[in-house]
C-alpha cells in the first residue's frame, strides 16, 4: 500500500527542474510540487543542497518539509555527464530566470547593474519585461562576504529574469554592462 496520493493539482503534467539552493529555489519548488507539478531537484554532488543541514537537533525537519513532492538527483553540472543529464531533463532548454557570477567586487556588480538600459532593476522575477538584481548590493547588502558565501552568493552574483524584449537588444545591453563593470573599481 502506498501513502502517496494521486496527483490531481492544477499543475499536473508540468515538469519543473529545480537547480536552485537555499530558500527561494527550494521553497518555490515545494509550492509548485504542492500544486501538482513534477519537481526534479538537481543537487550538487557530496552534501547536496545546504538546506539538508538546516534545523535543530539531530534530524533537521526543514528539509523534510521543503523537499516534499520532489525527486532528487545529484549531478555536477560543470562536467559533461551532468550537462547531458540537464539536457535530457530539459530537452527544450531551461527557463528564463537564472544567476551567474561576474568576477570582481560589489562595486563592479553595482556598476554592471547601473549600466543596463533595457533590464529593469527590481527584486521580483517572473515579469514580462527583463529584470536584473545584484543581491550583494540590494537584497543581501547587510551581509559580509562570508555570510554571502554561506548563502551561495558572491559579491558578483547577478540574477536575471528574461522578458519579452528583443534578444539582440538584451544581449547588447548585457555586453555594455560587462564593459562598464570591468572598468569599475
């Protein structure tokens, strides 16, 4: 006898590949899973998502809550085998919200953001227009570099949400911002 209930939620039939760690990604995956989506969580090899260790006592309950309705797999997305798995799970490509790191300081991250003309500097995602945020100078500005690192954020972490604007215009906007960030101190 199985304790799993039949999936009848409004997102039944939709697959979400969750690659995020620490709070926002896992929590969103939990909510989408609760609404019926199939959630496949890709975790880094070794310890997995840092949230596995959150909680009090010997048995951290937080992970049990945030990982419910998920299938977890360990894969290193920096090597060919992990990339092949991601392509198999996402045959039409990934979604339009992602993060990347630019090498440098908080000032360079800020300069990158300020140089953008098309991307809107907002802390929300999922809009029809392209959005950008630099956590180290906005949402997480009170944290020192060590605290940022423990949250999986570097001084140069940039988060983008791609909207409906022309792709060439967005690419040009990003190129211009990279040049400005290189010159910032």
